């Protein structure tokens, strides 16, 4: 085993593929109930995380240990990333499930077989694979490119097959030499409790997935309103990346029992503070938790693979991991799932359980680092030392590449900001976004950014935008769209607030904003934002809100009252963009109009149910509804306004026209979406529909 650097690099690459599969399956499972707003039965595919339990059957265990079957499973694992190119969501889910099953079986076999150095490199390759995933996501602005770029997907698959074939060749070659010069896993010194090790490893897997699945997530846990929103995900994501790397470096040190206890207290304090402290305090706590999390990885994993019962301990780990994924989903989606009332907004309990499992295993079985857990012969110590050097080299190489990516992105984003021309006219848009997935289950971000650019809009609010949850993909859509469009951003209520998210994108600077959680005694937590935007000297207030579902009558009533107060207390220039699940003329609609002292952009449009645009102290110029064309499940609504010179003395436009020639050209909506159209547009292209666009002028 002369080429240790190649050994570690190959295992790292295959580790990245395994991490990518494990991260991809939960969002794919979630897609189906997202479509129907109820459980579909396809959630059962999540049970493939328990596939190691099949190896409790003797013939299956012997089959998995057959070198030819194991080789086939390696190739299936790599080939399953082709699921991205499957023609439909159901087939994609099936292929992903097969890939996750194969990967877990391969891990269960290979982490407990071979010589100590092989196992050591495999485990570290898996850990470094996590860093490779983070680096790729940095360069692709929060997205994992293997699930978002066809060329990258194909390239990774080809390289993955090369790496897998190289591993197969090495395994066969080493098998011939195994009786001559290697010590096997049976010579490991330490024998921990398989139950403790399994629960700790599963919890550590989920913690790393939940909070550190992408380096921007910590910022989104601690975000608040402007002008002090807390650290931006870029460049603060670099601090998180450095924290994770330093945690791994600290794991190479020897720690006394007292120091171990101290670290556990620090980690627990970091977890608790991340849940409770705002802005910079919460972000700092997240950085501390990042260090602690990666510091525990070699110790927890070492204890994990020291178990004499590989199938039991792996099955227990994946059971805990799966239960924690579901618990996390239940915390926010509690209204649509059985027993959800008991998990409502209880991320604190979930994080507490995770930390408890990890700390107990650290104190009971995790007092030795990964290397010292193997019975290393004197003749092998130089090889372990050399592999340690390569591990550190690759770690800091990945970190350096990641920091470079963050720096280049930051520089490019700064250049795009602040180029809005001084103007009295502006446009605003509202769009329910479905977490960046189209109606076929594919990422819609690229197409969405093209669509939004084509509208030429100045202010955007996007409903259902918080995809930073692990079961939705750990994607920071606000950061992605902000950087792509060159817009200022407000993430909305933080990820730890258990809403479905509401972001704001603005071509012009956001002067001030506040995040609100609307009264929601029965249903899901409803988010709202009130903010002020500076249109180069002209200040306009915006209130955006996402009300509860139609079934939650009390929620919607209380939410309408709260938002009407926000509108009433806003400045003389205010726009409301809201998703209120009520018909025009309904109780909640009238509450906003009458008590919020605002006007509907088009009170003659009676065929609306969810999205509404209202305003005060502005002159309305135009109103349009653009079909979603399958990019989401909801249309885009857009309005244009003029800011009057004197808020106390102006006349609003009171006549509706559908003839664009009757208004100035600068008021026209983009011709890319066709012309006036009555009724729904069912074509697979974005087009004006529902008797729009309409323009407003003086009734002379």
C-alpha cells in the first residue's frame, strides 16, 4: 500500500457519493406529500435507510461478503447517481433508494473487513467526503452540483466508476495478501456497547446533515431583520468551514477525561445557544458547535466500528438517523402528519436528544481517537503516520478551495449590488415557490432566475422559500437567487422558527425590516415581514405575509388582524404582498382593506384565492398575472406603482384599460409573456392570463 494518497483520495471521492445519496433521498421522499399535502405511502421508501438489517439473515451476509457481489454493489452505488437523469420523479426515487441501500450495505461490510489501515482510510475517506460535498456546494452557491447539473452528474458518475473499479481491484489484490502481512479488524482493542455506539453515530450523522449540511445554514438559524440581520452566509460560511476543519484537527490530539468532559459541556452550550441566541450570538454558538461536531467524528466513528456486531450497530445507527429525520420534519409539518401535535416546534427536544446520545457515548466509549482504537503493529505505525499527513493535506486543500470559492462569489455579488437607477416607478411581485422544486420534482432555480429577470421586477417576495431544512435539501435559495439576480436579500424568519419560509429580494437597499410570527394556535406557524426599501431617496414600506391554510379559520382571523395592524402602522407609502387563502370580499380580505387602510390593486378581479397585492399612498400603474408553466404550483402576480411627489396631494389612477397603447411605454409589462389573455393559461410556457395584464390611468 505504497500510494496512500491515492487510497485516501479514492475513498474520499466515494465518500462524497455516499453523502450525496444520503442527502438526496429525504427531499425526494418529501416531494410526494408536498404535492398532495398528505402522506402518500411513498414515505416508506425512507425505510431503505434500514437496509443493513437484511444482513442479519445469514445467506444475505455471506452474499454481501462475496467479492463479486460486493463489487456489484459498489458499482450500483455509483450508478445510482444517474437517478438525476431519470425521466420522472417516481423512477428517480426508486433508483435513489437502490443506491442508498447499496451504499449502506457496502459500508457495513467494508468498515468491518480488511486490515486496520484499509479501514482507517475508508473511515477517514467518508469524513473527508463530507468536506468535499461542502466545497462543491460552495462553488455551486449552496447546491450540490451532482443533483443540479447534468454534465457534472455525468462526470462524477464516470469518475465514480473509475474509483470504484480501482477499489475493487485493490480489494481483490489485498485479499490474496491478507494472510501474509496484515492484522484484521478482529485485532481491534476496544469493544464498546453496540447500542450506545449506534445511537451516537446515527445522531452524529443527522446533526452533521441538519445543521452543517451546507456552510450557510448556521447564519440562517440566527438571522434577524435589517439593519442588524446577523452574519451573511457569505463570508460567514467560511468561518463555519474553518470551524469544522479545526474540529477535525483537534481530534488528532490526546485528551484527558477532564478535558473530554469540558469539551462536552462546551458542545452542549453551543447547541443550546444556537437555538436561543439571536444574530451574532447564535452564529458564534453555531461555530463552536461546528468545532465540537467534527471533533467528535473520529471518536464516535472509532467507537462505532469497534463493535463486534456490525449489522446491529449499523442498523441501530440508521434507525436513529431515520427517526431524527422524521422528527425534524414533524417539527414543522406537524399539521399534516399523525402525532404532529407532540412534535410541534420541538427542535429543542430533538437537538437535546442528539447531544445526549453523542455525549454519553463520548464519555463511555469515546475516550480514544480513531487511530489508537486499532491494534497497530510497530511495523505499520509509519504508514498510519503517513496517512494522517495525507488526511490533513487533503482537508486543508479542500478548505482552501472552499474559501477561494466563497471569496470569488462575494466579490462577484458585491459588484452586482446597488445598480438600480433612481426612479419614481417600481414593480413588486409575489410568488409561492415550493422550495425551489418544480411540479416534476426537479430543481427550478435556474429557470426561475431567468423568469424573474424577464419580468424586470424591482421587489420580489417568495413564499415557501426555506429549503434549508434537511428533508427539503439544505439549500439556501435566498442566497442563490440574491447572488444570481444581484438583489439585496432578507431571508425572513429564521430556520429555527419552524415556518416554511418567506424571503424578500430587492433591487434597491433594504433600510429596515422586522420578522414576525403570526398567531397560529391551530395550524402551522405563519411568517410575515415588514420592511422599508430605499428607492434612491424615496422610502416605501412593504408588508408581506403567508397566512395559514383554509381549514384553520381561527388562525386566519387572528393573522388578518395582526397584519392589518402592521399595515395601519406603516408609513404613507406601503405595499402589501400576501398569500391569504381567502376569496375577495371575505372576512380576512375586508379586515386587511378596512382596518389596514389599503386598497386592492384590482378589486374587479374576483377570481383569486391565495395571492393578493394591496397598497396605500401610491399611484397604481399596472397589474399582471403570469402562469407558472409547471415551474411551481402557483402563478406570479405583479404590480407597478408610481411614488407621488406629495403623499398628501395626489390622484390615483381609477380607470382600467387592457390596451397598452393607452399608457406610456415605460409602464408596459414585458412582451416576453405575450399579451392580454382571458382565463387560465395551461400551456407549458409563461404567459399572461386571468384577464391580464391590466393598466390604470386617469378617468378623463
